[in-house]
């Protein structure tokens, strides 16, 4: 008998019925996921033009950091809110913030104002990313997600990788302001599609905890600042790390006393959820590390900036292919096969990439290495979320999704900080990524469940 916190008043688990409404809701989810991911990278191509027109070169990095930190806070807060108020209100609230921030960014007259508007935009983007993935889990059964997962992961990956390329094209042919304003029609279409196709189920009245998400956001924000050697000195970073530890202690005490904790204790003790958290940290580290250093490596080998960005496309293709297969593996062999096995495949890819950097392999071999790596990293990242989502009841699914999403950012920032401190060659840096991949593979092959995830506790009816 499960604890009452995991038990809904209704014990019905009906999949959302196929049809036009579900296709419309899927389109809304995909558009929301793409625009929120796209805006995280598209601005990289526009920033030289923006600073040339508006000034504020000294504040250059804060345009990116403000968005990242705000989106991390949005990720942490939105999951619990979507469980309490429903998916649609949180999606609309996140999209409204995102579009407001986008409009204000497009009208900015100074870089300080742009940073403030990017924070607004980042809060909305952070709310959208886990909420869209939670809605997709509501719309499709685990078996059906094996068919559609490649669509979601491919869209998310394409938005991240191709963002700078598209941003450069927009700046060359129009004005940098359209880098932000282009989000407005796409976001409005997504909201309209969801409005007419998706309905949240009735929910029993439950107490909401607003302090916990804010404390968690503070912990992660302070930790991310502490991991930024390029922006702060050693004393400042140690102070930030100490503040993060104090905030973490305060959050732990608050969560023990809370009647509505961020994630139900029963789920935090579940091996599927814990495997998802570990997989999220490792996948985030690999993704951020590769996104930061593969283009730089290509640039130092003499390739153009466009080709340096395109170098990540083979990894994106492998990510999409592997993610589709990963759900099928999850259904047959559980998290041990899908996440642990996928990290094993990614280990082969990182080993080949390290050898390619050490012996200066040509472009075709480099692309092949990245494809193999993406084929492993894709299912590792996606099933780290899908497995816990399948395990969590509806009324806890949003919180679990947000928790694992936030571990990606934390793992990525930690790994990028470690790589920045290593002053060796690119082969050494890719070797560090290989060590992380090997540790993740060994851990998850050892402790992850072998069985297909089954719902933990009673569920509420999903929307039709």
C-alpha cells in the first residue's frame, strides 16, 4: 500500500485517444519545445551585431547567463505548478512570459535592458521545456512514445544545433530584432493549437508549496554561478558555493517539513527515478561539453564558423535515431538496458572521438564518431526522462520531469567548468568526457531496474 501522497482520488489510467485533437496538441507541444530551445542558442550569431549597435560589450556574457539562470529557475518551478494547477495553465503562463520577453528583447534600446528582458524570456522558456515533455507523456502511452519520441528529440536537437546558423541568416538578411520577434507568431500558433485540443483532467484540491521550488532555484542558481570561472574570481566563487550549500541545507529542512514536497519521498527512493536523475546529470555533462568544445575544436582545425556549427548535425541525427530505438529498448529491458546500454554505446563514440582528436582524423571520420556518440547519447538522455515519467503518477509527473530536466543544466555546467580548468589538448578534454560516460555506464548497468517501468501508485485520468 503506497503512501497517501502518491494516491489520487481516482484510479483510472486511460491513454489519450488518437485523433485530430491529439495531433493538434502534439503540434503545440513540438512548437513550444522548439521555440524555447531555439532561443537559447540563436542569439549567439546576433550578439556581435547587437553590441555594435547598442554598445555594452562588457555585459556581453550576461545576455546568455541571464537567460540560462532564469530558464533553470523556470524549469524547477514549473513542474510542481503543472501538477497542482494543470499542464495547460502553466504552458500558457510560460509561453506568455516567453513571448513578452521576446517582444521586449526585439524592442530593446540598450544591452542592460536586453539582459532584463532575456531574464523574462528565460523564465518562460524554462517553464515551457519540462511542461511540453510532461504533456507528451500525458498524450501518449509508453508504447506509443517509441513512435513519436524521435520527433520530439529531433526537434529539440535541431533547434539547439541550428539556432546559430538560422540566427546568422536572419541577421544577414533582415535585422537582429527579428531573432526575437520571430517567436511571436510561432508561440501564438502553439497556444491556439493547445487551447482547442487539450483538456486537463479534474484534480482534487491539494496544498501547494511555493517556497520549495524557489529555494531549489536559488540553490541551482548559486551553484551555476559558482561554476563560472570566467566571470568570478576564486574568492567570489567559493563564497557562492558556500551560499549554495547553506541554501541546500535550508531547502532540505523545508522539504522535510513540507506537506507538498517538490518530489514525493517515495519517488526519490525509487530506483527508476534515481537512475533518471543520474542519467540526466551525465547526459547534460556530455551534451553541454560536446556543444561547447566540438565547434571550438573544428574552428581550431581551420574550418569555417558555419562548418564548425554543422559538425554537431551528425550527433543530432544519431540522437534522433537512437531516441526512437531507446524507448523500445526501455520497454523490453528497463532502464538498465536503455540508459546503461546507451551510455555504453556513447562510450564507444567518445573513445573514437578522443582517438580522432589525438590522431587528427579527417572530417568524414569525425562525423562518424559524432554519429555513434549521438546514437548512444540520445536514448540515454530521453529514456532518463521517459522511464521516471512512466513510473510517476499523473499528479507527480510534472515535478519528476522538472527535477530531471534541471539535473541536465547542473551536470552540464559542472562538466564545462571541469573542461575549462583542464589545460590539455582537445584529446584530453574528450577523454574526460569519456571517463564521465564510462562512470555513468558502469553505475547505471549496475543499479538500474531491468523491468519495464510500471506506474507507482494510483493515477488520475489523463486528458482527452
